[in-house]
């Protein structure tokens, strides 16, 4: 799934750090990174539900039809996608849910190119670019071969899953 990191020992020589390399496991960084990434979307989904009235006012100002319903429904891909990525259950679908949310919402809610006020323009540009970076991360995760390491097992493994697992162990 990932190339292995290599670090055996650190030896300080004068003012230079010399590193001798040996294989270490990369499951923990992948798990921690994906939990942080997924947690962001789960938290955002909960926030969309808890603060839907306040968020609906902003959506209304952006011209979104039925803004309270739109904000409420927008929580669905955030919660499903985030949970899917956190648990590693059908993570490609979870990544696609997040990509769909970001692609649909970002140009409407953070349309910095339409802002005349410099402060508002800057804020929306930052939010748009943040969403673009998050979309890039979701796209990268969508490319990771399933099943993911440290995932909750879901259903019986298919023959293809078993072949991938054996291939990983032999690599």
C-alpha cells in the first residue's frame, strides 16, 4: 500500500546528524492522519446540524434555495464520508462523498472572485483554497487500494481482497 519509511538509528557526528536506515511500519501515521482528516469532516457535519439556522442565514445571503434544508442535507456527505474514512469501511465511497460536498459547496459559498470588500475576498479565498486542498487529500485517499490497513472489517473479503493482501505481504 505505501512504501516503507526507513530509520534505524541516529548518530550525532560533530554538528551533523547521520541516519542509518532500516524498515519501520507506516500503519500508525496513516491511521492517525486519516483519523485527523476524517474527524474534521465528522465535526463539520455535526456543526452543520447544530448550527443550521445560523449557517442557513449565510447560505441565504449566497442565494442558496431552501437554505436551512440545504445546510441540513449538506451534513449527510460530511458525516457519511468522514465516518467511512475514519473506520476504513468503503473508504473510496467516503472520499467521493467528501469530494462531492467540496466540489458542490466551495464555488457557491466561497466565491471570493465576486467579493468587492478586500477582507471578505481574502477570507473567502482562504476558505476556497482550504477546501481545494482538502479535496486534493480526499482524491489522494480515493486512490489508496482497499482494504485499508487498520480498518474495521466489513463483510467477507472478496477473492480480489485476498489476492491484494497476499501481494502486499509478499512485496
